[in-house]
C-alpha cells in the first residue's frame, strides 16, 4: 500500500523550531513532487510549501517565506520541512502529500492535486 507518513511534530515555544519529516512507504519518492499543507481547527487546509521530484525547484506560501525551508533526500526517501521562528499562528496539523511528477514542475497548493496523503502530525506553538 502506498502511503506517506509525517513525523516531527510537537509542542514548541514561540520563536522555536521544529523539523518535520515525510517518509514514503511502499514506493520511492524520487518520482513524486511533495507538498506540505496544514490545517488548524475550524480552518480550511492550506498549502505551505512544495518541492519538485528532483528537489531543484520549490515554493513557499507567503506566510512562511523566510522562516520555513523545504528539502528532500531521495536516498533516504524523505522530504523535510524545517520550521523556524514559529508563532502560535503556525499551530496546526501538518500534512505531506505526494503527486507523480509532471513537467514542467508547478507548485500546487490545491489539495485535490495530490494523490497520497499522510495522517498528519500536530504542531503546537505555545508558551
């Protein structure tokens, strides 16, 4: 069964950092673009960042630019989201999603564009 699994969430103080990981199970991520999304209670799921299958192209939502960094290690079959300078507004369940690569790469922030989703990992930013 093809699935992705998120990890790395937790409780962190404002201004702190977390690194989320998205690991693939049952397939290799080399051929997939990855998107990170988040959903806070009572809000719609929103796109945070995405990265091409090769890792050479990426994009960020405006509200995380300069604070979050997306990367991937295809040898480890894992995509990462480094989150710095976290604020309470970043609290949410974070999801990663995979879609087969397409050319040219375009960052998709529409959740319907992705085929495989993880169960999410909770990030709570609070003092």
